[in-house]
């Protein structure tokens, strides 16, 4: 198959193929940590048509590298072809292998990348190496789209904490549930299905002890056959109150459960949780609870790129007021809870999000009777 150089340099075609690479890499979200969820495609042209001869994405735990997987699939067909990668391939991985060496050896003629490697000392290093080897490099194609997929990795590398997405299901009167009585599901089944995708793409899902005690959730992916894609479950539990009989502890050997306790938490209670399969970690305290900044740093140190926060009201309010909520997924339901309701942001108004000039609407959709609105903090 001969390479059509005119097609290879077509900006619109580059965007279309990069979009495909980004979508393919997104499949690894929630599984690739601590590595980014990279997508890579090796493309040749047959006449006017692009032919994908190799594709790869980051393997679980970063064990398989997207670029190397795509080149291996392409084999000899990579010679003279174009490589599309959603992130600059690194000079050297932690396991000692080199994407740049593999690219040069494969005979790739051109690299198209969406983003530069964000790590200090690594930015544009591969680009320079490949150019020295005579390989054409085009960078910045669909960079903003790739930045959204790689937001967690970029945040962890640059800031030292995960990218935080706050999920809130809110009634028409601004409540997330009742203070007493039976548990109330504010949003409908379509919003619940949407939440499962958020869980699949998250490295960890976090709640406060109040939500754990009131709702007894499992925080696992509830799609049949996909429970193995459940994120790490994290509970903020300053006094180690989480019951041994809770659904979270009962499933601690099915999906990781990390319990964040205060430095003064009862050692016997912590031992009970650990014996049941939970991992207990002592964190410093802040104003009235655990130090959220310390919690986020702890999670980042353990490779958590993307954190989904599912409750409760105090945790949500603290994340917003302290500037840790990078995105907010708001499910607005038509139901009315009434005076016994729990306000979504404790004593604060939802205008902290939906009328906050620091946030902008990134996505909207109608999910059954609920409206989903995704806010993202402006850069």
C-alpha cells in the first residue's frame, strides 16, 4: 500500500483520525492508572482512503503501552505510515521500554500528537528525538479534546491531586434526599445508567461517612457483567464508624475499599475494618473533618488520576468552596422533596455552581425526566 502524502498532511483528515484515537484511548479510563488512557492508531492510505493497520491503548495498570501495541499490530505495515497518538509518546517508560525507540525502528514516517508530555523534563523530548531521526511531527491536533480525556493525569502530574468530578442528583427544590425516613431516589433510571459510565471511567469513587450510614451504598458498577470495572471505593470516616455489616465492607474483597480515618480513630475499629478486607489510612484533620487537601494528595500518590465524588452534602460543599471540584455533573429531577429535605450543598445555595462565573456548561442532555448538566471549571 502506497502512502498518499497529500492525504497524510490534510488537517481535516488529521482531526478525524485523532478523534478516533482519542475515543479509542478513552476505553482505558478507570483501568490504566497511574498511567494516562492513551489511544494510538497507525494509518496508511490506499488510494484516497485511510486504512488503520494498527491500534493500541494503555493496558490495565499501564502494563501495556498504547503506541507500542499499535506498532506491534501494524508490523511491517508501519513502515512509511502515520502514527496518531493522543499524548506525546515518552522517551522512556517506568518499565524501561521506549516509545521513541519503537517509533524510529518501525519506520513510521510521521507522528501526529494531540498533547505534549506534561512531565517536567519530558515535554517535547520525543518530538525532538523523532525530528532528529527524520520523522515529521505535527503536534496540537485536537488538543482540547485530548485534554478532557487526560485531565486526571495532567492534574496529578501538574498539581499533585486527582481531577475531581462531583456528582449531584438534585430535586426541583434543591434537595438530594430526605433527612429521615426511607431512602429516596431523587433521579430516575436513565440518570442511574449514566452514573454507571462515570464510575467505569473513574479510578476512585468517594463518599462521606454520612452518606455511607444513611444509604448503605456499594458504589460498584451495576451493569451486568461489568462489576469488575468498579472503581476503588473511598470513604471519609474520621472516627472509623463504618459498620462491618455495611454493603461497602461486605464487598471489600470484590472491589478495593479505602477508608480514610482521622489520626485519633479507634485502633480496634480500624483493625475490624482491615480484617474484613478494607484498607485503612490515617489522614490529618481540618476544620470539622478530614483535611480534604491531604486526602487528595494521598490519592494522587497512589496513582488515582480521576476521582468521582458521590456524596454527601458537606463533602460536596467543602469541595466547591475549597476549589477542588473541577467538574460537576448535576442531575436535575422534577420531583419535590419538601421541608424534610437535605440541601445539595449543606447550607450553601446551588448558585455556587450554576451561577458561578468560574464554571461553564460543557454538556447537557435529557435523561428520561431528568436533565443532566455538566459544568467544568474554566482554565
